[in-house]
């Protein structure tokens, strides 16, 4: 059971009661204090990527002012988005950032992802003392494009070195990535530690704070971990989840030297404009009903708002890919305020797939799997 967040409930009550929104404070974006910023709306019905045009609206590109102070959020997609309030991975302990990634300044992620990685690494270390989970590239401090990656833009992706053993059977966790072959062996006698790597996967899938969408890894390493899961009598439901989450990418390297973990957007992040790509695993919380209620509660602001409130509401609807709002937004394309009219026109064109202002690309709902 996932209750509607209090801020959403407050908005719905006000909207259903027909109340006019309060006058915005001078110099502030309308209703910014509500910070209704995060829940991807209905990505499955979002239009296919329309052609990009040059008439960008800069405010859509990096709307930091719309987020409450201290907020951390993954914004947009893993390919075109960015990261607000990211935190760095630790550099020592059971979870440690690889020195190369530290030098690249590519060790930032959402706090929820960093906490989940820490819990998983500690769980493995408790079972096998001395284990170290070396984390590679996550995201840059503010997100955005990261050299060498097609994704890793918004703090929800991280590369992880495998747990390894030496030729003598001892733990051999080093920050250098090593590629393993079908025999589960690598150079210098290193062996893929199926037991510890499966324990890591299980810990991430069972974590209460995150929902894992993908763990990209070579198919034969995936098979070795699933064999380990069955041999150790893991729960059938957990094995089924792992069989769907563990996958070899189809359009990048096979990932024979590291895991690539991706988590879904958090509930509050979706209100800020975090966007997931398909697939949505059966156990993942979609919260479609909550999202529909939120948008229904937001629509009355289009009829009763001041200009700043209208701009705020239009922006939120676009960030959530609220295609169902297109007809209501059309009424504002002839608004007496030219800024509102222009923004509404762009929003309608965007949500109906006619065109994408250049700075709005990150708000397009992904069409499919976004890999490495």
C-alpha cells in the first residue's frame, strides 16, 4: 500500500473544492512552495519521439528553482536527463568508488541508490568478511552526458566491478575491471565469484528503498548466478525477478567485466519529471492511479491561475508527459498573456508529437530500453 503523498493530497483537495490558488509571493515562481515535482505520468501512452526543433524554452532545460532546497532528484531520462543534489559514492569500506571514476568525477548518484549499494555491499561483507564492492562510473555531479556512456545522465545508473577470487580461492576484489570468459575465468587466474555476486544481486532486489529495473551483465555470467541461486534454494520469486532483471545488452558491450545497475524513478522524483523507460516489471510500483488523480487535480489550475501559476502548471504537465491534458492546454494557446500562450502552444505541440523544442528533449518519455 503506497498512500498518496501529503502534498498531492492537499492539491487534490484544493482543486476539487474549486479554490483559486493563492497569490504567489513576489519574485517567486507560482506555487513553487508546493514543489509538486516528480512522478512520471503514463509513459506508456506518451507519443513517439517527435522531430526536434530549435525554439527552445530555457526554463525547461534545468529548472533547479522549481525544486525545494535540499532536494535530490533524478530528472528526465537516463539518457537525456540530469541530477540534482546527487551524493558521491564512498571511497573506502565495503562499498568504494574506483580511483579512476573518482578522477573522472563520475561518482555521483541519487541518495537512494548510494544507500542501497551500501546496504548490499555491507550484506555481502557480513557473509564474507573483507569483501569490497568497487563502484565504477555513476553520474557526474550535476548529471548530463558522461563520456563513454550513452546513459548515466541522471544518477540512477552505476557500474560495479564483479566480486572475484584468486587462483588460490581467496577474495581478490581489486578496482581494476577484468573480463571473464564463458569458463568464469579471467587473466592472472581470477575467477568470477558466483556466490558473492549472486548475494549482491539478491540484496539489491530485496532492498526496501529502491526498485531495480536492470542489471546488465554477460549472459553466461547471468546463468552462473541463477544456477547459484537455485543451488542455494533462493526463493522462487526472487529467482524469477533476477531472471528478468539480469540481461546482456543488445546494443553495447556484453558486460563481461562489470555490472551496470539501473533503478526506477522514485515516487517523488516522478513528480519532478523523472522518466522511466520500458519495461515495467510486474513487481514494480507504477502508481498509475495516483498519477491520474494528481493530474486531474492539477488541471483546474489551468482555469483559475495567474500567469505564473499557469506557467507552473503547464511545465509540470509537460514534464510528466501528461498527454491527456492536451485539450485543456489548447484553451491557453490564445491566452492574453503572450508568454502563457507561447508556452501552451509549445506544450500542446510537444504532447501531441508535432515537435519538440530543443531544450525539452529530456522530457520525452523513452520509447524503449536505454542501455549503456
